[in-house]
C-alpha cells in the first residue's frame, strides 16, 4: 500500500483539519514540494549540504561493551554526530531550502527540547533567511543552553506563556502566526505531525537515516537487523529509521515517554494510552479526557513531552507493523548514565528512552540477534537537568 493516499491519510489517520485560510497555503506547499524535490538543482544542493555541512553519512557504531553486557549485538545509528547534535538538521535543511525555492521571506518554527529550533535557526543562518522560533516558557527554562544557541544563531525567540507552556502551546502560537502571515511565511514543522503534507515531507527528509543504516548494516553484517528501536514523541527520528525497512522482515519498536507512571497527566505515552482525535490539523492519537480536552503531559525529556503523535505511527501500530512501548523517567535517567559509562557516549534524554527499552531485552534475545538503536541526539542540552536530578537523588 502506498501511504499516504492522495488526501494525506495513513489508513484513517492524517488528512487536513485546518482553518479555511490555510487550505490554499497547504495546497501550494504540497504542489510545490512534490515538484521542487524532483528538481536536480534542489537535490544537488541539499545533498551537498547534507554531506559537507551536516557531516553525513553518520556512522553505524557497534556498541561492543553494551553488546557484551546485554548478550546480543547492539548498533547505534549516530545521529548525535550530525551537525547541531541531532537528527533535526536532516529535516530543517530540506524545509528551509524548500522555503528558499518557494521564495518565502521568513521562516517560523516551534520547538520543545530546542533541537529543532536550533536546527531551524542554523539552516536559516546558512541560507540567509529570517527566522522566528516559538518555545514554551517551561521548555526555555529546562533547555536554557539551546535558547542561547538559537539567539546566537540570529533567530528571534518568542517565549510562549499560555497553556502548559510546553511544545503543544508553542505549536499553537506558531500556527497562529502562520495563519496571519501565510503569504510570505514558511512554517518549518519539526516532526511528522500536523496537516498533510507535513507528515510525508518530514518523513521523506528523515528517511536518509534508515537508508544509510540499511547500507551500513549490510556492509558490516551481511544481513538486515532483527529489531530497529527509536524514541517517539512526534516520531520523526523513528519513522526516518523505520521507513526504509518497511517491506523487510525487521521488527520496529517505538519507545514513548512513560514519565512518572501510567495515570493520564503523568506521561506522554500517546500511542500506549491515547485515543483518536484531532490535534494540530490532523487526525491521530492524542492524550485527552472524556470531554475531548487535551491532557497536560509530563516527561523528563522536553522533546517527548507532546500529547499527540505522527499519524503514520498510529497506522503502523494499528496494522501490527510496529510495537510501541514506554520507558519511565527513572528508566531513561538510568539509561542516560548507563550509555555514558558503558560506551563513553552521552545520549539525549529522548534517545535514552530507546536505550532503556533495549536494556530490558537482556536475557531475552539470542546472542546472534542484531538490534539497532537510533541515537537521535547527544546529551549536551540535558546536562543541567540530569545534574540537578542526580544531585537531588544523591542528597
């Protein structure tokens, strides 16, 4: 099955649920996206930047110590070595370059953990286009370093003080800006969420992760992996890893933020605990109460603290093609420390959720099994959070 369909649906999920003022804007975006990405000049320029500016391909690393400890082969796809420290640059370079080809005069973006904001500001600095980033007040506090990085890169930061003051509300304010200034403004959405064509666009800019991984694992092992694992908030790093293996006999596991527990409001485990609804222009799973109101979310990781998820992930879950699990704050922090000490690699708190799940497989997989984890980002941005939590824990 070719997904999405012409209306942007992945099965019953996706589509466009938007204000009338954005219908023509999204129609233009969809038409120009599919035309521009086929052009040789666009592809040549994007590939040039991905190679010489971002440092792609990123390596696939055999985590020898971790593999020895867990009893099976563990490979890490090192997206943390991508420029700006995460997978986000794959998407922002593609979208900001698209904005230039569409002759847009400014770019706006939302951010939670700050990595998408930093990556958007970076791409805008490179391509010389003004940038404005919306970020919740709470996320600004816990991701203070990324706030400074965005400002240093020349982006204008808009602190969002409404609602929960996190990613959901940053998206709300970005959409309001877009509705008002749609003619000259490009909205660089950071994950595979939102109205069609964004879930498809973001996926297509991120599948470079899975394409490289497939080539790399075949080169070193001579066969495909048994399992691919990635953290899931909106889900772009996960879909980027999974998609090129979709027709192969490879298991997919997405790991959500289990937060402090299974009670609504204590986590951001949307696929595990959510229900179908409309959020930010698309039909997907969302965390909501019996009246359909969005439930406040919690995660130690700002990048996973979102009450929705990409519609393609919901389709993969309901079709049985992928499994989705949750890792708690405590498990993610333990995994953060584990990989740091085991391999000398400090992961992002987002990626630590995927590592936490893989640790649970110890004693359950044969020694010849191969598991690939998408190490979606590095932990520099999270050092203050982790330091404070460790100090509180240890007195």
